[in-house]
C-alpha cells in the first residue's frame, strides 16, 4: 500500500491552539467562532456521532479536533447539520466568514 499521501502530522486541537466556541440550534444551524486563523484552510468538517468527535479537515486531509466536549443537546443539533459557518475573530472583531460542508460519520 502506498502511504505517501496519508497525512501523519498530529495537530493540537483547535481549543488548544486558540480560543474557540461552537453554537447550534435545534434546526441544525451551527456556528464556530475562533480567534485568529486556522493552521490551514478548512476543507470540510466531520462529526463522528459514535464518539461525539467534531473535527476540522484541513489541507490535504489532515484532521484537527475541536478539542471540546459535545453535550447531548449539541450532539442532537449536530446530527441535523449540513454546513458550519466558520467565523474568524481578530481584535474582538469578525474578519472572515466561511460556509463549510459538514459530513456526518454515523458508524
């Protein structure tokens, strides 16, 4: 098996790297606020329902965990989510906003 393109880099979780928080509602609308840029552009977000793992998939498939606990209410909201709005904050002001696809891994 050729492993040349499989990412092996272990990243700090987003919450270890910077201040961040996630908001959601019962309709499945989700917003992730983070201070400063991510380590690389976010390609998509994965939510692993069985482990309640919220992961950013960045450059070349590298996975970065959110690093915070997902409670039951947030879990139920994330199960309905199709996209996440990422908002980057710098100096207490929003500087960028991106809609990112959410992939539900339910196995």
